[in-house]
């Protein structure tokens, strides 16, 4: 997997129909913003959460969707600031 904002590329190893020849199928997923494992909590907050605060304080509704493997630090990151 690789992250190049705003795209996440998942590289899936596969076999051709002959069952012998290997190849890699790349699947790209595009989001509003993506973060890699080396991004700091402040970077995530500044880009994903902070822009929603005006909407919240104007009686609006905002959602931050954090997706990732269990134990990867989603809750820690959101509580970090």
C-alpha cells in the first residue's frame, strides 16, 4: 500500500489464469485527504478536523471518518490534541 494524497494505492499480488505467472494488480482509491503512517497528529488535525470547527459552532453537523486496522492509532490520533 502507498499513500500519495489524496490517493491510496493498494497493490494486490495475483496469479494469471495459467496459475504460474505472478503479477501485481494496483487499485487506487481517492479520498478528500489521506494520511500516511509518518504524518503527525498536528497535520491530521489541521487538515481534517480544524476546517470543520466553524461549521460545528454555527449549529452545523460535521463528521470525521477515521478508517484503519484495529490498533493502528485512530483513537490515539483523534485524542492527541
